[in-house]
């Protein structure tokens, strides 16, 4: 458990880190309440972005003003027209000691995976894309609508056996943390996987997560090349949503193996070309200037640990207090849980319930908002669609809050959901 006093002291360190990146730091007394932490964090982030815009005014889209490198904290950038040739030099967002051959930064996480998947077409042609049940819904939409050279195969039964089954066609495995924890673990139990490439969406894992290290070690053991895709907007900016940023990181690349493996050597270049043609290059202003600092690594790890600690508590609470009214509590990432209605929800009713619950509890003074993301210092509610089951639910994103306040909030969420679902059923 983390006391409110310890929490506020930790949050003061986060605020000091942000404040220290300003050319003219503000006076920064220690915060006295959770909502004060949240307000100050977003204010400091806005000040950092404004300061960068004023100081880097020559960083135009057509690079007409000057040819000098531009900077954002420890990151240096060089580029020509429309950032089509954007070169980024700076620290890795990851803190797991992975060996990367190449990293390509994009305007968002979806831009990263879109460029990568589209780049597999000129490299491999038609291929099978193996996915775990519950994979990220927008990725499934992307494949169905715009990457039709990839044949989606959802692994619904014995995952380990299915992964080990040889196939004449190239086989790509997509792993993301939107799957349940048991399915995620089942995939990593496979010996000698018959796959040519692992695409690992790390967005919902902290950048120093042991899960990332485990997946990389599993792929390395079986000599499977890995591409990691990520949205850095979620967990990599201390919960402040500094800017929209994604990346494609190529790890453990090798020339050995099948013809498909040899062909994959062209994938980094084709991915970079896809980013150029799609106009998906990253904006230098969206790189948080505090990334790479020792304090950033430590504070990010402590934030992640706090969220996961709170996640374990809410799963236990909802399993007991909302028996029969939960959808999924055991996602591999542990960042959110989903609530089900007594009667099936559609998108409209799920959205309405998420908004009403957050509004009611916020008016009661609790740190909760209706927001379509996660990793904040407040709880966030939103509608949720499971693309595998085609069912809707309400997502509750777990925040980094002190234990006592989080327990109070989870009790309030459970009471609100039970009361309103009971009234709906009675009506």
C-alpha cells in the first residue's frame, strides 16, 4: 500500500522533473491533493510544449528557414521536406536493454503499425497473420480494410500447437497485450514456433516491463526476428499525454533461415518508405524532453508499479462486488477492466453509461474522468468493443493513485454500476 503522503512526495518528483526541463522553471511547492497534481502536471506539459514552439520556430514543414539540426531535450532531428527523411538521434524509450537495428518514429501508434503491415506486401506478398483472441480492435479493422494481403488467423484453440504448425506460406505472429493473461502466457509456452516474424505491440506495457523482456527472450531463443510497435502517448509521458508519437523498432534482425526470413531484410526500408508515402512521420515537438533521464526511468517504473498494484486490487473487488456484471478483468496488460450490463450493451448505451458514471462520481469529488485512453493519474471511463466477440462493455482504466483513494473510488464505481444496472433490469 502507498500512503497519500508518500504518493504526493512521489508526484512532487514527477512535477520537478517536468519543471526542470523549462528554460525558466516555475516556483513549485509540494502538492497537497491529487487534483492539484493532475492540474499542475498538464499545466507544466503545456508550458513545455509552448516553450518548444517559441524556441524552435524555424522547424518549418518545408525546412526553408535553416538547415541546422533541431532539438527536443536529448533528441536531435534532421529532415528535409515534410519530414519524409526524418532522422532522430537520442535515447531509446525502452528500458529493457533490447538490441535494435533500426527505429522509425511516426505520428501515432496506429501510424506505426499501419506502415509496418502495409510494408509487408512488397516484401512478402500474401502471408498469414496469426493473432490471439482479443487482439486490439483497430488493428483488426486495419487488416480487414487495408491490408488484405494478410490473411488474419485467430488462434482460438491450442495456441502453442497452432504456432508450431508448419505452413508453406509466410507466417507472422501479432502479439499485443489486449489478449487475456492466460492466452498471452500460452503463446509464450510454444516451443519451436513456425513463424517468420513476430510483431509485438508493446503499447500497453511499461517501457521497462519484464513482459517485454520475456517476449524478446522467447523470440531470441527460437531465432525469430522481432518488430516492436508502440504508441508513446500512453505510458511514456508520465501520464501527461505530451504529444502523439509512435515507433517501429526492429530487434534481433538476422539473415539466417528461410526465404521469407531473407526477404524480410527489406522490411525496415519498406516501412520507412510507407511512413513517407502515408505522411506519417513524427513531429519533433511531440518528443518529451525528459525521456532518458535517470529520474524519468525511475519515476516511470514507479508509476507503472502503482497502476499494476491498483489493478490487482480492483480485479479482486469487482470479481466479488460485481459478480455477473463484469466482462473481462484479466487482460495481459493489467491497465483496465471492463464492465458488462445485465442486458447486452451497444456502442451508444456503453458510451452513455461511461459518461454518466464518470460525471456522477466526479461531481462527488472523486478523481475520475470520461477519457478514451489510459495511464493517467485519474481513472478514465470509456465504451469498449471486443472485436472478437462483437460485444460492448464499459472500460475502467486504472490510474496511478494512492491506495486509500483508489479503494474509495473502486467502491464507488462498483456501487454505481450495481445500482444502475439493477434499475435497468427492474425497468
